[in-house]
C-alpha cells in the first residue's frame, strides 16, 4: 500500500477560512484525550475497560475533526504544538499535558502525527499500544514505531520523522554549545571590563535569546548542564548556572520572552563586582574575619557601579543594576547591602537570590564543609521561606525542580543506581522521573537505558522501579555532569 503523506498544508499558517478558535478548542480536547489514552496504553492492553472508554473518547474527537478536515495533524514547531497549522495554547492546567505530549513525540523523533479520514476505532486501538511503548529498533524509537505501524497495516495514521537537526542528540549538542559559549563570553566580558573596554552587550543579549529558546525546547537538558561545576573558574560557571536557572524560574513565574531575556542578562552579570574582590578572600578556606567580610560584602555595590559606568550601559536593562546590587538582600531585609523597604527590592533580584543560593550551596568550595545534594538544598531553603527568600518565588522554584531534581543520584528498589534525567510532567507522578541507569542491581557500572519510573509491569500493574533514596554523588565518586555531556555527543 502506498503510504499517505502528512499534508504540507499543516506546515503553513492557517489560511483565512480556518476557524482558529474552534480548531484550538478541538485541538486541546484532542491533546488531553490522546495524552490520557497514551498513559493507559502504557499499562493496559486494548481489552481493558479504561482503554476502551478513553479510546472511544479519542476516536470521537478524531471523527469530528475528520468530518470536515483533510486530516488531523498534530505537529511540533518552534516549541509549540499545532493542530492543522493552528497553534494550540496551553493554560496552567493543561501545561503538563502539552509538555508531556511534546516529549512523547520528541522521544520518538517525530515532528508530526496525523490521522486520516477513514480511520477506524480498531486501527486506533492497534496504534496506541505500539505508540505508547518506548523500546527501540536499531537504537531508534522512530524506526521501531514505523516498522510496527507498517507491519500492523495501520494505513490511516501517519508519522513524520523529525529532521536530523531536531533529533534529541543534536538538540543537546546545541544546548551544550550555548552553555560553553556563554562561559567564554562571560570570561571575555570580565577581561574586557578589567581592561576598561566595553563589554559586548548585544552579544550577551543574543546569547540570552538563544538560552531562552533552549529552555523552551530542551529544559531538562539545560537543568542537566547546570550540574557542571568548574571549580577553577567558579564565578564564570556559577554565573552561567544562575542565568539558566533564573530564566527557567522566571518563565515558570509567567514572565514574557522580553522580560526573560532581560532577567538572563541581569543574572549573567550579578557577580560582576567580584572582579574587585581579591582572590585570597574569594577562595579563603576558613571563615572570613570582619575586615575580609566587609570587602566581600562590597561586591554587590561594586557590581552595580561597574554596570552603571559601562560604556554601553544604556543597552543594559536597568534591572541588571538592581540585581547586581540586591541579590544578597534577604526577604526580612537582613543580608547586604542594607535596604529599609521590601518594596524597593526588585522582583528580578528576588528571583536571582533564590537560584544564586541554590547553585552556591550545591557547589563544592574550599570554604564549604558540606556540599548539599540538590534535594537537600531545596529542603534547607524551604526552612528559610519568608525569612531568606520570597515564599512564592521559592515555592515556584521547588516545584520547578521537583523532589528529585534533574541530576540527582538515586538508589532504586531494584538495587540499581541512576541519575535523574527528566522530571515527570504529571503532578501526580513527581516521584517517578526518568532515570539514566548507571549501575546494575549488583553494583556494576553500566551505560544503561533511561528508565521511565512511571512504567508499570503489565502483568502485575506494579511499578517496575521506584526510588528508594537519594544518594550524594560525591560520596559515590559520580561526576553527574559527565552523563549529561555524554548525551550531547
Ligand atoms: Fe553575589
Ligand atoms: Fe552569585
């Protein structure tokens, strides 16, 4: 049988006669129903009652759409989901579903999934279990999926492979590139600043726009990269991590793209004032004495001053100056420098304050006796909500990171050890992230698969793997970032 093509029409913006609102509404309904059936199909076979009930619902949605459309085509484009060319809008409630469907399509290297008129309920029942599985053929989920769709003679469902540029490893490679470019650019900016040359703010802005895109497209991997800690160039590495985390947090708080680019720039330069702090103080192993502390506590002021005096200061967002000045002020107005009114502290400063603290205490430093794991850091920070941190911003950050933040080392009930690679977008399954297995049950090092802990054994309906506890990577000699970098090879 000749394979039908995914209509190119779906790639274009909708023409004038498409009812955009109606398509959006139908699209969101389709997404939700597809998402639910996909989840059920991971656990149950088509004979199951829940499968049949939700299969029927999805089929109804598709039948309605196909009654007057050439196809029903879900497509990923520029981090958005489109139905027949119309961009679907997520809300707070549907965001996890959008994210999950996009991830499911991406994992299978798909750009588009289309249903054609003539689709039967039986065909849909055959397709969903094939789609839901995550196993691979010749190392590719797409290859396995396409082979099985062909073998099962499913003629009214068409899948379209993503172009090579958008495969997960390519995406990761580009994200890693932006990460290292940011470090190089910051290093260069620091050098230029010390030589009294202007820093190239337009380059910073372009980088931040890329970072924003990567956070939208590849947030899990971006979080993975923030596990990279270069102890020799602490301030550079720390500043880039703070910039990535602040942008992701700001996005969760609902800031728009322009604001997020400004926030990224502000976070990027938040510790610029440390250029003036002598290295003996910055890297002193023991406690600082009163005089040294005073010098250390000048870095916010020095940073703000440097930014004001910058040749291109007018290209900088004003809020970058606020952030440099205010990122060590606590919510109860202790900290430094001294402010008298909470309202005077900028929102951007409060965001940077949270992620700055988080990155600092999860990084090994000569003067820090304890390095916190990411989960421990969040617990400790929650105890300081309202005193050290703005409670709502902190809560959003804790939710963003989840109970087992990406990069956490975890022991599983099977005896295996793994690294958290992706959090589960479903709020009910936050304790069941996807984990890259790095040892087998006997403790032998392996280059294992990424296991989805939400996966259940179809026979027993029990979860195959469950996290039993978090481990400290340092105690186990595990360099977490190596495993993320390997994904960008
Ligand atoms: Fe600082
Ligand atoms: Fe900092």
